[in-house]
């Protein structure tokens, strides 16, 4: 029995083609698909790694500038406490040699008219003091140089009835001081 060699070669090629198309080709396509998925995952990993490394750098920068940020937070506090501001004015008046007679306040919301994105409130204080002019200068310097943002809008002063009242009591000062809060 003699086998026809060309027929045998064609049969082997057909069987090899079927085996290739049913076994090898799907595995090859699966391998290519997995390579593509791996590449996508690597790109995703690298982008997330870069994002988190930048975030880590930002956090380190924030930690380095923590003192400056604390000063900013004390200058514009989120929660306004009237007691802290009154205590501050009382303390600075005592340090300056002035006597604090009275403090009044009013709050204004300027979010819609002047500031677009945040609700920043202006708080106006009417501070009445009595004492010497040098004491007033020290008081104003300590208020202006404090970490909190204070703006002195107006100063009015008056004296007593005569020269004896000025020498014994000093002057009466009325200040309008503005500060900001969120």
C-alpha cells in the first residue's frame, strides 16, 4: 500500500491548520489580550503612583509650612468667638495703660456683594477706651501687629471738661475696628 505523498502533505497541512486555529491561535490572542491588559494596568499604576507621590510632596510641603498656615487660620478663623476678641482687646488695653470702658459689635455678611465664592463676614467693633495718647499709640500698634486681621476704620477722641480733667483722666477714645471671619 502506497501512500500518496502530496495527499499526505495536504492532509497534514489541513490538520495542522485546524490544530493551529483551534488551539494555538486562541492562546496567542489571549496572550496578546493579556499583554494589552498588563500594559493598561501598568499605565494606570504609574499614573496613580505619580498622583500619590505628588500628593505626598504636597502633604510634606503643608507640614513644612504648618506655622504659616496656623497663622493664616488664626487671622481668619472659621468659627468666630466674640469672647476671644473681647479678651484680646481688654488685654491689649491693659498692656497699653488704657482702661477699656465698653465694647459693642455688629456683624455684616458681604458674601453676595463683594466676595464671590465664600461667605466672609465683617465684624465691626466699637471700642471705647480712656487713657493717654501714648497708650492709644501702643494699643493701635499691638492691634495692627496681631496675627488676626484687624482694620481700624475710625478714631474719635474727646477730653474732659478742662485741663485738670485731661491731666488726671486723659482722653476718651472711640475706635471702630473691623475684622473678618468665615
